[in-house]
C-alpha cells in the first residue's frame, strides 16, 4: 500500500509488547499499541520517518476482537460478525526524529449473514490467523460477505492510506 502512494520505504520489524490496560476504551487501546510500536524505534534511523500502525475490530457491544489463535476461534468470531455491524479502528503513529504524530481512523463494516460452509471455506482457504477480526476484506470473504462499509476501505485492510498521505504532506 505504501508503494502505491509513491513512497520509498524499508520494512523493519521489532517485536513489541502489545499488552495494555484492559479498562481502556477501544480507541485508546489501539493508539497505545501503535505508540508502543513507534517508541521501539526512538533514537534509531536518524532523519528517517517511521510509520507504525495497529488495527483492531470492535463488535457492536464494544468487545475487541484480536487475531484468532485457532480455526475454532476464527469460526466463532466470523459467526459473531455474520449479519452484524462492527467497527475497524486503525491507529497510526508517525515518528520523525523525536516528534510523534498519532491519529486514528474508524470504518463501520456490515456483513451479510454468512453460512457455516462459507465461514469454513474461508478459514480453510485463507487461514485468517494474522488478521484482527479473523478476516481480510481484500480476500474472498470481502467480495461475498460485505454488505456495506462507511469510511476508508484501506483502513479495513490495515492502513488508512489516504489519511496517512495527508498527514505525511504536513511534514514537508
């Protein structure tokens, strides 16, 4: 997605503790995790712009859905999202030297009702274990199961590129 914005970049991965206070509201959770990821790069890569992000899925009753740990958990999550509306929140941090800019985007997603066969097919074929909410909107399930979205599509993919681009323009 960054390439499509015309940006030159290098991917550097740092393991980051994603444990936060369970009492925080979802938006505060995702911002805290994205900030922790950015802070892992403080004082490194002098003169570079560091971009970190984290995405969560939040049910209509404000339950945060992380990445599933098993097929059974992925099935349970997708069954819960089936025929319902949920929110995808991505927090992004831009670190330039010691200046940190943090923002978040929220997108509302509504699924059509999904059959057990459709959910099982998706889990078997696409193995959604690295995706918050157990799905990737850019995959098969997004083509057959999404009834509507309100907000930025790329936010649901995992990075609100239009907003990121606008924020990066402010740095120049």
